[in-house]
C-alpha cells in the first residue's frame, strides 16, 4: 500500500491535524496520482463541520485534485506515468444503471462513491485530496490539458464542472440572458464560462464590492441585491439564473426575474431549506431546478473547453498549515476566489 501525508479533521468544527493515511494497492484498472494541488470547496467545509449530517471521522476532505500520474495498473489504457491528471467529486459508480450508461455517473441510481466521506467497493472509507497521493480507477480520472497550470486546474474539477454542467444543459449561448447569483468560487467561474459560451451575463451580488471583478470576468451588468429596486428593474428579464450561493436567500425574489419558460438552477447547497411559493412558478411557466456536478465525459469536455478559451479560476495558493484560516475566510467571503493547497507543504 501507498502511505500518504494528509490533513485530517476529527470532528465538527475541529482544527486540522497532520495525518498518515493508507492508499490501496493498485488494482489492474487503478491509477496512482501524486497530488500537487487541492482546491478548497465550500462543500469541504459543510462536510467537515457536519452541516449536511454526520460525517465519517477522521475525515480528509478535498475533491478538486490535480497532479501527475505516478503508476498505473496492468490493464490501464487511458493513462501512463507522467500524465497530467485530475480527480473530481466522485471516484466510482455502479456503471450499469441507466444514468451511468448515459454518462451521468453523478446521478448513479445506486449512488456514486464520493471522493471523500464515502465507502469504496472494498468497504474502506474514502479520503480526499488534502493529501499527497490518491488511488482511483482510471474511468474516474481526468486528463488535464497542457495549457492549464495544475494549481489553476484543480478548482475546475468541482467549481468548473458544477457551473459548466447547468450552463451546458440549459444551453447558455448567443441570444440568452444569464444571471449569476453570487460572485464567489462558483459564481466567478459561472460568469467566465457563460461569457465564453456567448451568453449575455449579469451578476447579482449583495453589494457592488466586486463589480470591477465581475465585469472583468465577462459580465455585461452587475447589480446589488441589497438594493430593493434591483428586483423591479430586472423583473422578467432572464432565460437562465444560476444560484451559486450556499446561504439561505429569498428564492422567490429571484424567480421573479425569469422570463417565460425561464429556469433558475441551484448549484449552491445551503444547509437550510429554501421556501418556494408555487405562484413564483405558475404565472410565467418558470422552472426551479438543481444540478450536481457533471458526468466524467462532460467534466473532460469542460476541461477541454476551459483550455480552448483559456478560462481559469482566480486562485490563492496556500500552505497546508493555513487550511483552518482558509475555512474561516471562505465563510466570511474573504477570498478571491478559490483557495488551493500546495500539497508539497503537507
């Protein structure tokens, strides 16, 4: 087995500590990835803190993973040592249900295996990317294009695909008006990707503090949602709204901004329920939807799209010793726009 250095947490709201974890011996279809960078996702924080239910501790979070292939199993055909590769939010699925066969492994009817806080087919707990190495079956490893730096590529494995997938599914593009709620780790990627797809993009944020950034990322307009006039001004204007915030908001106010047959897609995952009034939907045949990352094929499509359009997240690279501080800063929205751990500091 491979011993990996890691950072683990032993319970809700506890500090991270140094840890040594075992990675399984390579099966014939496995890839051993030496992790160089791991992004910090808000999902990591929710899980580590037990916001979505009790986690399995000790826990090593991290599902935005980029590195170099070190070794491959005997039957691996998609990768070889030295390849630049990444791992996202899942490391396995049943592969045989109708959703998996359709390339939608994230919606596996038997449940996909998450990169951390899950149990793999061997009955062992999965541990994530805040570590030096990981072993994953080749079908759930992604090729990282050469022109994407590994540190910037890491957040694409969650923040990138989480926003690309609904923009792709609801066909953001020329002639479409798209609003992005929140300009954080997810939101700034949604703006960049929607703009590259050709959509007319508007940012809806609490204040105008990040307006210059939003316009630089590709938005054509930026509004403060604390201004009550915003919802009157923009009523009935958008074909698609991507809500990226992980806090409870009055979703009905945002539904009022959709035009006929418009859709609001939630990708942020607040711990509290959102209250939806049916008459926010009925009058203009509006839809309220959710979206969960993307399948492996679509994730590779996203990486290739970002490489082609030179789309990369705005990142702040940190040491492993700074994870606790980074968690606090994320919760205060004090990051522009994604923390990435340099795993050589583990």
